[in-house]
C-alpha cells in the first residue's frame, strides 16, 4: 500500500490495494491512514455493491441513512444522486455528516457509479490542521465550550431541501434531531485535537443564542477553510473515497448542470466524542 498526498495537510491517494480484498493488517493500515489524513481515495477499484457492504461490515457497524434514497436491492447503501434536469445536489455546502447525532457516524465509504463528463468533485478540509492554526487566544476562548447541532432546518418539511427540486426524493422529513458536542474534541484513535463545528448543522454555543453565537462561529468557520487546509477529490470511474467525519468537513461541488451524477454511500458507525 502506497500513499501520495492530495494536499499538504489533507487527504491522500492510496495505491497498491483492492478494497474488496482488504482485511486484517491491510484494513488496519487503511483505518489509520484515514484517521490521520481525513480522507483517502482509492482508484481503479473493482467494487460491487456486495463488496461495498462486505468491506463496511469488516470495518465495523453500518449506520443506515435516515434521509437519502436507499438502493432498492441493498438498503445499507444510500444513493447520492442528481438527475440531469435537477438544479440542486446533495451535500453542496461545507459540512460534516451526522454531527446532529449524539454519537455521530465515524465516516463514509463513497463509490462513484455515474459521473458527469466533468465537474462534480468533492472538497475536503482537515479539522486537525484547522485547530492547530488557531491563535492561542482563540484556542483559549473555545476551550471547554460545547455547541448544539441539528439537521431539522435542512431536512424538515419546511427545511432547506424541501424548497428545492431535490425535496421530493428525500426521506425522514418528520424526524427530529439534536445533539451537543464539545467545540474541540480529541480524535478517539489518534488523540489529535480537532475543531468540531460546521456550517450546515452547528447552530449555537450552549448557553448562548444563535445570534450571540454567530460572530465566533463565523470566525471558526473562516479559520477552518484556509487554502492550505483543503484538498480536492477528482472523481473517475472506479474511484472510492473513505473519509473520517471527526477529522474533516466536505463539500460536493454542484458544477455539472445538465448531467447525471450518482454515488453510492455507506455510513460507518462511530463512537461518542469527548473533549
């Protein structure tokens, strides 16, 4: 297994391994690579839906997505798609998946199935590098803070997606979500400090209103997205990306209007977060 950095502080491309066959020491090496770098891309994979599910089960538990359409024959797999006549895409803003759950998902395994002729890349940002780059004053200000996360404003019947041409395809609009997490967490496997807030789902700091929280939240959001903290995953047939939700944000670019894009995603179960 060989790794090549996608960017100085975020992401790697991994060669010399087929995910469908990875287990034991090879799987452990993949895990550690993703925990450290945030996201790993594997090219030229022969990775059927059955392989996708089997690999996820070797990793650990599977979280069934509450909102996305599910693959008819394989309900463990969520379908992330945009049709040629749709304007809206899923995940087209900076976020980290499932931060609105009390035990957020570890991450995801995303497989390219149908790609546009160009565009549709996914951007990632590393939250360990983001925290490291904060000033000492800002680190002191956020030490010990907790923040409230929810997805209700995104997926509810009157939420952001309901007002778009994507709304009718989503599920779970009646669900209520909400979780409180430390603003700075330690990665459960590497021990690295990570900034754990995000644009899409972090609403306010505990003990403060949304309006009172916004100035500091916006300062943290801006600090998380410096150019040297990001990488770009360019999709190609046979590509698979695996990322760590604790370590990264991601943003699916919506720059391929008039073309279809379909990805298959399995979400991996996580563990409780701690400061």
